[in-house]
């Protein structure tokens, strides 16, 4: 349980390996928790927390793409209509 607590409080909350948005952080934390449970129950190693963190770190770029935020005040540029010829 000591390694699990170390992973939960220090390794998961590392700024360089976690998503940038709050929704992304929730997805990341849920994924780490689910993978830890699966790896500890059915995996060959008793410590699944480190493997779960490593596997979820692979998914961080995809989570960031899914949960990106639009900057405040940003408006999409309007397409110019061509003049009828």
C-alpha cells in the first residue's frame, strides 16, 4: 500500500505528465484508478499502480485533444462569400 500511496499523491499529480484541463484530469485519474484495479486483480504483478500511470501517460496527448479549451473571446473567422459572376 505504500507504493500505491506514493503513486497516487506524487506520480499522478506530476505536472509534466498530466492533462491540461480539469475534465482531462478527471479522465486521467479515472483511467489510472481503473487500470490499477484491473492490473492488481488480474495482472501478474502485485503493484499495478506504476504500470497504470505509465499506460495512462501514453494517452495524455489524446485526452488533451479531446478536452481542449477554446480561449476566451476567440471567434472563428467567417468564410468570405464569393461574388456571383
